[in-house]
């Protein structure tokens, strides 16, 4: 757990708990040798805006503790070299560079999600719900009733008033000479 020992030293120590209180402790500590902590201490002693100083220390907490970012950058070059063994150093480094900066020119996932939502809205507008008539509603409702009746096994007993109409909807599509809609 040697790597966690670094988190107990300055400047990472400032991120644990109340940052403003830790900056106050840093001001009183004259034995600080870490260059970043010395700069933070100098700013705090110089009456620098405390809120901006706290926000800066919070941003320090966003720093990556892994080499994953660097490894991903080298991965594209390694893959290119593996596939194209005859490429020279200039060609390989040029293509790896272009491959690494590709995300800068692609649309973000948020932009893609917004485009999908706009397409869905446009599709709904094309359906023009304000033009639905009673006839549309009746046939949709009748089809739903027919499909519901088909889902339940066993005899279906229609009311005497609706027997002829209901019997029409219960007749399979093939028997009426139509293809079934799925």
C-alpha cells in the first residue's frame, strides 16, 4: 500500500475533508517541501481569493492517478506497428498521431443523444396526431380488442347485442382472405 502513502502527503492531503481548513493548516506549516503545496501556501499567505484557491485544490482531485491515459495514447501506435510492420518511423508516428486525435473531431456522446432525440421528435411530428379521426380510433380500438380476445384461451362469450360484430373480429385474418398483420 505504498501508493496510498502519497495520498497522506501534501498536496493530496488537502483534499481529505474540509479543504479550506486544510489550507489554514498548510499556512501554519513552514516545513512544506512539495512545490505545489508551497505554491498553494504562498497564494494563501498572499491573501489570494480563498474560494478560487479551494476550487483549484478541488481540481487537483480530478487529476488521474493512473497511466491509463498515456497507455491509451500508445496503444494506437502499437496496434499500427503490429499490423503494418513495414511502416517507417515517420509514417507510423504520423498515423498514430492522427489516430490519437480522432476523438477531438468526433461528435460527443451528448451530441449524438441530442440528435437521436431530435430525430424522434421529427418522426412524431410527421405522424401528425392532430389529424387522427374517430375512424382511426375506432379501428385501432377494435383491433386491440380482437388481439386481446385472441390472447385468452377458451370460449369467448360475446354479449347478445355485439355477437355479430364481435364474431367478425374473432374470425382469423386468413379466413377473411387477408394476410395477418404482425
